[in-house]
C-alpha cells in the first residue's frame, strides 16, 4: 500500500510539472485581463519569439514557442492581449509556418512564459 501511495505521488507531481510547462494560450479582449501584451511582427529578425500554432493542447509542450490557443480562459497557462505597436508589447512574436522553426530569439524574455 505504501508503494502504491509513493507511485501515485510521483505520478501526480510529474503531471503537474508537465502541465505547468505547456503553452496553452488564451487571447483576451482587454489589456487589463492579460498577463502578457504581445505584438505580432512581419519580420522574423524583429521577434523575441518565433511561434508555431499547434492544433492540440498536448503538442504545446515546453517553453519553445509552440502555442495552443484555448477556447476558454480557465484552460490557459497564459492570457495574452495583442497590441498594435511593438513599443507597447512585453513580447514580440513572429508566426512560423512549421513547428521546427519555433524558438526563442531573445532568451532574456523566456521567463514571461514560465
């Protein structure tokens, strides 16, 4: 019985670590509701992060720029608001067309999505 309890605890802790590392994003409609303000640039070299939108939550693993946009704010790890100018943003992103291109270009901002 003791061994089963230890296994359950390890499983639950590992599940918590996995879900905490996911990048489930919800786009809010007002700046005050957001944890991060994001600007989308048309130039990859101006971005802090290259983002690839994935089609399932389980594919948004780690803090590598693979984002899954949820349909409800309570499912999200981060709530973002899209701003209209880069100087208003906490994070500047560029949307990639392939998952292998997702990566951080400005490592000093990684903590925004931890």
